[in-house]
């Protein structure tokens, strides 16, 4: 790594996530940051989306594969004392330019507090935007996995798909398909189907909050046959997700505790307390099963957990509450 650069002037780099595309979903700070900038750098499509904010600014358009060029240009302009906005759709820290920019800056000798300031402006991600368009599919634990193998080896992606599927996460699939990468979504479907019903609801949302927006509600079995492209995000439900009146909804879990969602607590549960199968209740249940002669292996299988989790309860000497 280079020695810190002490010659730099006091420029600024603002890393701006401008949301899914429509002006009304851009944050106040994102708009102000672009207004404040002398130079705006971005992928040509992103520049088009904020065109009406660019009057009088130096605009640098870059192609898809020129991410590191964008970082270097931002650094060069900031060193000349300019304010530079690097723009990205969604949240710039989510599969965006924030990481590579910091990497390039640190490698070039920049340090926080050394003259050039860096600010990251968060934005609404594609997954939030797509979820909002189809209902409420992310209301419980979810994860996002990019199917792009341009910079990530496939075994890493496959391992994450397998783990997410097994753990019953709602999964947002980013970069699901492009002109050259057509097999990844088919492989993802195959891996997810190992642990999830073919009827699992799936939303395929293209160009959310942009002119060519399309929404397809389908199933895991049909997912790979949908119209999917570079600007698509695919949301795969968990085992509780359902479609009702054309909306994709993942329950928050109220039905585990309250009859008819809003009624009395169900037998054995208490409002404001962990579920009967919350951490302490579950440990008590495991101890009860062990006391009745069930093996750790059988208990692990019953709860779909590794045996090591049952062994941890056996080894836990803290007194139950
Ligand atoms: C490089 S990632 C950018 C992610 C972005 N920074 C975010 O926070 O959502 C590009 C991928 O984001 C998703 N994407 C971006 N904009 C989208 C939109 N308007 N509608 C649907 N998906 C979108 C697609 O999966 C696309 O392949």
C-alpha cells in the first residue's frame, strides 16, 4: 500500500445512491448532494435518470465495466479541490460503487481526515423498491444474493444459495440474468427447489419505478421461464409466504401468538414475552426430550438443526429461568 498523500487539496467525494429510478424516490440528501457537486460521475444509464439535475456540471459517463475508472476519476477531481458526486442506482453501498471507491482511495494513500472528505448517501435499494411493488414479501428474515459470477466464483454463490434455501430466508436475487449469463438463474432455481416447495411464491420485477416497469408473480417452479433481464430483481418467498388478492406477503409471525392475528393470545403464549419455543422454552423442550430418552441426533433431526446445537444445550450449565 502507498504512503499517505500529504499534497492533496480539500475536495469532496459524495457517493450517492439515488434509489430505484423515479425522482420521487430519491432522498432529499441525494438530490442536494448532486446539486452541490462540480462533477458527476456515473454509468451512462444512471446519468440519464438524473439528467434534469445536471445543468452546468461536468458530467463523466462511464460504461458497465469501467467501475474502477469511475473511482480513479473521482479521486483525481477531488484532489483538484472539486466536489465530485459518484452516482449509483438504489443504495450505492449495496452491490454499488461505495466499496470499490474506498478500496481505490485507501490504495492511493487517502486516509479519513487527510483533506478529502468522503460521504456515503444511502438510497432505497432495488429489493425494497421491488418488494413495495408486489406487497410485503420482506417482512421477515431475508437475504440478498447476487447471481453475477463476474467477480464472485460460482461455488461461493452456490453455497450461499444452498444456505439461504436451507435456512428458509426470503431471498432477493440480484443480477439474475444477462445476455451472456443465462444459466445462473436456472441453477439457482434448482438449488432453491432442493429445500423449498415448487409452489413457493416468486416475484419477478423488472425496471422498478422506471418507464419499462413490469411485474410478474409466479412460482419457484416457473421462475426461470419468466422474462428476466439485467434490470430485474427476483424475490423468492420463504415457506410461509403467500399470495392473496394479487399481493405477495410474508407473515411477520403474529399468527404464532395471537388467534386470528389480532385476537387473544393462543394457549401457552404470552404477549410481550418470547414464544414458548423461544430460546429458553426451546432449551427446556430439548432437556425434556433428552430426559425422556430421545437421542441428540433424533432431536436435531426433529428441529432441523445440527447435532452440535443439541450438544450445546447439553453442555449449557446455566440454570433455566
Ligand atoms: C449492480 S446491482 C445495483 C444494486 C443497487 N445498488 C441497489 O441498491 O439495489 C444491479 C442489479 O440491481 C437490480 N436492480 C437495479 N435497479 C433495479 C430496478 N429499478 N428494478 C429491478 N431491479 C433493479 C437488478 O438485479 C440489477 O441486476
